[in-house]
């Protein structure tokens, strides 16, 4: 039998419990490159080096893109903003 999880302390519960894809002025913008970084790292479970190679960029650049994506998504979740995936300097393979 596994260990019991320790109770986590949180400052407050979320004000928003669901999110919808309707786009308006209250949207957080996630670039297509940031979306791809999240997909490669967290959906396909590639490491940063493999993910960077897939995107044709260096690992430090990939790390910066991924960090910005995390910040954008975190802000959207905390503030209850809609998430719009749009733009960026990308080439579709």
C-alpha cells in the first residue's frame, strides 16, 4: 500500500472552476510556439533537449519559451481568463 499524501496548504480556492474557449478582450494570448512547447514537453513527454530539436531551436531558447507558456497559462487560470492560441514566428512543417 502506498503512502498517504500529506495535506497541502493553500491560500485560497479557485474563483473559477471552468473555462470556455470563447474569445474576447479578456483573453490570455498563448503563441503557437508556446503551445507547441507545452505539447512536446507535457503531452508527448519529451525532455527539453528532444523538444528543442523538434522545434529546431536551442535548449535554452526552448526553456524560455516553456517558462513564458507556464506564466501565461498560470495567469489565465488564476484570473479566469480565456486562452487564445495565436501568432508567433513559426513555420508549419
